[in-house]
C-alpha cells in the first residue's frame, strides 16, 4: 500500500521519502527497522516538542478538543543566586508532573526564541535602586524595546525577589509583569513579591503555578527535560541549606588591619568538615548573625516587657523566650515601610498614623531611613502593646552574604570570609553592623556559626585557564580575588592575572599583603596596582590607577581578558564602570556609544562580571 498524507500521520515530504525507501527493503531490513524504531527513547524518536503548539485531538465522541502545550520556559535573573535556586526548584516540580522544561539564565536566553514560548515563568531579583541583576539586563532591555514580539499566544507568571528596606521593592519583577501583559500575554497567576524571607511565599507561588498549568494541560505524557547549562552539572547536595544552616566551627578570627588603623577587618576561617558543603571561587557564604544584646535589652526595657515571656515565632507554632526571639530570630536594626504601617495600627500615636497615610510616602521614606526599632519605639507610643502582637509583624533576621575569600582546592573543608566591622553614631547612640560586630566582638575560635553556601554562577573564573583576568577590588572587595588567585595557583592555570587594589593607608590597611607579594614573586599574580587614598595629598582610588594604565589595560582586553569587579555598587563599581568606558573609548578610538556597546558585549560573553552590594 502506498502511503499518502490522508492515510498517515506524515507530511508530504516524509511520505515521499518513505514511499521511496520502503519498497527497497527486504524482510530482514524491515524487521530490524521496526525493532530499532520501537526501541528508540521518545525524546530521540523525532524532534523535541520544546516549541509545540496547541493541536486539535479527536476524542472518542468524534469532537475536537485542544491539547494545551506542556512546554514551560523558566527564565531567571539573579545577582546572588537566590532566583537561580528557586528557578531550579520550580523546574524540578514541573518535571515531576510531566512538563517539558527549558531552564535558562536571562543572560543565556536567545531573545529570538521568545516569540515561540507559550508558558513563561520569570523568577527575578531587584538590585539597588530598582535595577535588574547584571545577567538580566540584556533580556530586560529587549522585552522593553520595540523589537519585543507580541505574545498573545503566551501565558506567564512572575516571582519577584527583593528587600522591603529598599524604596523600589521588587521593581524588576513588577516591570516584567507589566510589560508581558502589555505584549498580550495572559497572566497564569498573580505576581508575588518576596521580601528577604522568601521561602514560604515563593513555595506558595510555585504551587499556584503548578495548579494553573496542570488544570489546563494533559498530564499523561512523560517528561522530557530540556535543561540549560544552569542544571547540567549534577553535584552531591548537602543536607545543609539556607533554611537548614550548618553550624560551622570557628578556626581563626583575626584582625587584618595594623595598629593605628581606623578600620577593623576580620579574617574568619570556618570548618566545613562533615557538612558536605561545596563551593567554587566566586560563591558567597550566608551567615545568620545575632542581634546586639544591648539593643535587645534596650528594646525590652523601653516596652516594659518581660525578657522571659514566651512568644510564638513561626506559623508552625515554634516558641522562644522574648529575649531569644529578639536576639536570634527578628530583624530589629532596620525598619521598613510595611512594618511601620502594621505597627502604626497598634500604636496610640496619631502622628505615626498620619505619617503612614496616603500622600506622605516621601516623608515616611525620609523618616525610616537609618532608624532602628528602638528609635521607632522611643519616637512613638506603643504603651500596652503585647510582646506577641508587636513581634508578630516583624520580619525574620536575614542572613548576610560575604564573598568567599578562599579556594576550596587550597583549603579543603574550610571556608574563609573577610568582614569589615561597622560602627557609627546616630541620634546620640552608638550603632553597629549586625553581623560584622557579632563576628568581630562576640565570636571566638571554637564557637560555631550557622552558615550556608550561596552559589553565584554570575561570578566565575574563565573556563579556559589560559584566559587573562583583571580583578578590581578595593577594601573587602578583594576577598573573592584571594579565592581566584589561590585557585589558579592550585590548578596551575597559565593565564595572566592583574589586580587593582585600594584602601586608606599602605602601612595599616593592606589586606593580605604578604600573600599578594608571595603570589607576585612566584608569578601566580602577574601584576598588581594599588591605591591608598589617605597616603597622598589628593585622594587616589583604583579608577585613577586604571586610567594611568589605560593603554596596557586595553591591550589585555583586546587579548581576551575577563574583568571582575567586587565592591560597593553605588560608588566604586559605578565609577569603575565609567572608567572602563572611558578607557575603551580613548584607547580604542571609539565613540562613547561604541564603548558602552563594547562593555555590553563583554558582559554578554561573561568577560565582564560584577559582584556588587
């Protein structure tokens, strides 16, 4: 029988090919071919359905129904790795229910594929003043440009990560949510904006998305996972995570600054023995700190509470004494808009109630900037408010992230961090950095500290060990570069390396000086330029040293060097970025616009990476 399009599931081209092939086969060949086809795994039997469209399927009663696509694209934009981790978790949930998943960083996703996507899940954090993470910028700009396609055929859902202590809370997620709707896409479930304590709302969002997708798609087909490099490498997972931190023993806690320095920078070494925790250079260590005992006591005293009173500290009914709850569980040094609004409802202060009213947003932002919970209590009346009612609106104390300063190859089963102690005075009272002072003043060798590893795939050494690297990290921003150079020494990488480092004084503030000098002597570090701002009449910073070496720096870039920047985003990182644009324009004889495009291309090629805070 001759195959035809009408009596077979094949198109005309396939029918023609089969009609030419089948008559030429002998019995043995036909039997072999039928067995071969039957043995093929479904994913190899033909093209994947990663971009399958909804197709009519005839039911038993002869009526046509529509089978909705089970293909889901999950894109994440992540600066520190939280969005990445949640996106992977969402992918796993969907795969277990038979969905076909494409998981990708926004920086790796090919924008010309967006018009083919039918189910799009966005997991994205917000940086600084409402900006997208570095690896999300190209996709964000594309979606908001005139080149973005209409998405009338698509459905979407957005999970935003942020921090309510910032004015533009979850702004990037809000922007994506609004723009996708403008492009015609249908919202699967409402957007969820997560604060620093994101586990519960994120899980609820995932479950809602899963329900929405499974209600509208057939669930009988097997899962075919189409994974990007984000999930390609399987590793043995530790039982210790952000929600179940490891109690790491302190091995060393040293002050890196010399006598007479106005700064105190702690080098802390922790044991990871028996934890099964693994990390790479570029990752961060999450540390759960304790609040300052004096601030806890002052708050309890100001409210006339009993420190031994038992309060419930979780939705699951966990309890602790009020003192322990304020010391370990709640954030008390930062006051956010949502918390003030909820506490205003408990307060007898008409002034506070008026301050949180609509139309006074700017006054509220100005007031809460820099105050802590004790300030709020002293400024407004909370007489008679119970400890339980008051603490129930507070948010959990968030972990602090520190760039890891050690190579796992050089220090197996250890992790090192570099932490600058923060002390200052405000409103006539001494203030402290929560985690930095905990580590500097109340942590000794032999103590333990709850920690976890925060992976950061956006800050990685080049895969090719021959690639030159340029590292720019003043102050504690030099921490990850100690890990980079230590790792390159252990692995024998042959690529050139150049470090720009700066601080206040050469004599007292040159962090890890002997190690850099040894690496320079041994040739592990090719070059180092330093800037000590208080040792000269005019302040000199790393960007000034970069301009002085502009010709050589541009030559390294032309040779394919990768640039890494670590440190303060608002000042140092921004100044360094502008300096790089100036150097590229000057030495490459390019226009400002071309220099910007040069850096953008480097960013897309992962040759320009930043770890900023």
